[in-house]
């Protein structure tokens, strides 16, 4: 599977040779995708016509049709699999997990350049088709940005938000002179993070076609590109090798790594402020945890919940804590 060799085993520079060899050996001989494929296929999938194209969602219904509806929105470099561990904790709610367009398990794209704004329209249409006119949105990363946009455009439908981060694009236009000291310091930390860790963003935003070929043609390349992020952005020992490779294989078998770059390459338009009551879950090992003073300039923060463990994939890492915060948001919107 491997066609080239990393030049260093220094893990601060990415996946090293020994780690790559172990991953690829496991992927080639020890990881049974069929087992995971059957488990994923057994989830309560539904397909609806939305926004001029098909949209696939996991639709876990409560025994009570009148139970609150929650919509869980994933990010990059993951998929609906981000929410597998929290679904069993929400049996009393009607849960919808859209496969965002261009990501694993989504229906084939009918249009190029799928922005977060366009995704928000499609998700709103899909929920209409499913018969849900009022729902709490929950997510982070790309999904959090989609949630912010959808809430701003449809305040009558979205009584509450649950987020794990503020849309990161906001940091690029914020004016530090108008912020509290700790909020301005957050912007400085975010800028430093972009300088030292944001190379993938620059490549995905400016040369997505080139990168799509490189990763779409090389299993080894795809594995290191995704696994590096899954491990670096989460709390310690969050994923087993089998779990890492399942998330990578989801991209490989669906051929979606290139189309997943669209939200980086296509500009997003965000509202200046969102008045929807919001629960912000802050996990210490996330990429750029925002102080309350910063989040409150952009969102109507009703609960700012700081956790002792968890990272960027908090719903996978700390599903019980995530579910508790989601329920807070549902209560805020009731």
C-alpha cells in the first residue's frame, strides 16, 4: 500500500515510518471492513429529496412521535460515525444525523462546490421532508458552522443550539480592540495555531483538486492525512487502531476525500451574531477552546460548560457528557 517513506520518525512532524507501517499492516490484514460495513448499514438510514438532490440521514425515532427533535451535524475529517456512541444515549429523542453533502455515506453530489451555506439549506429542506419543523441543532467543526447558519436563517425552526466551538472563520475577521482581554488573547492563540498547525487548511482551501488526487489514489496517503488529525485533535488514546481505520475506510470506499474539502475551498457567509439560545460545550483538548467572553460577542450563550476531559471529537470521546449538554440545549429551547 505504501509507495514512499516518511523521512523522519519525529511524531511532531506527522506520522512516522513505524506508525505508518503498523497502520497499513493492520489495514491490509487485520481490519475486517465487512463487520463495520454491516454495522453501519444496520443504522436507521433514510433518504429524502432535499434541495434538488437526495440527502441521506440516520433517523433514530423515539417511541414518542412528539418527543423533541435533535439534529447532529458532523465535521471533518469524520462523518456520521462521529455520533455512533451517543445514539444509544438518546432513545427518548427523535434524532436526525445527516450525512453532509460530499462526505462519506452521503448521496452522490449533483452540484460542485458545496459550501457550508448550501449545506445548511439542504439540511433544512431534508428536515422539512422528514416532517420536522422544530429542532435543536448540535455539532462542531463544519457541522457547527452549518448549525450557526441554519439557526440564523430559520430562527422559527431552531429554538436552541448546542455547539462545541464557535465557527472558526469568525476569528479571521474579529477586531481584537473591541474584545475583552481574554477574548483578544484567544485570537492571538488562534492565529498562532493557524501558523503552526493550519497547513492542511491552506492546502485544502487553495489546491483541493491536487490534494484530492494525491489522497484519493494512495491508501497510505489518505490514512496518514486523516489519522494524524484524529489522534492529534483528541484526548489521549481515544481511538483503537480498528476505529481509526474504520473512519479512514469510510472515506476510501466512498471516494469522498476530495469532495469533503469543499467547505474549506468555498467561502462561507456567516451572520454577525446569532440570538438563538446556545449551550457551548468546552473540551480542554479541542483545537482552540474559546473563552466565554469571546463566544458571547457572537452567540447568545446561555450555558458555558467546561469539561475536564475530551477533545475535538468530544461526542465520540465523552458521549455521556456530550449528551448531557445536548439535553441542556433541548431544555433551553422548550
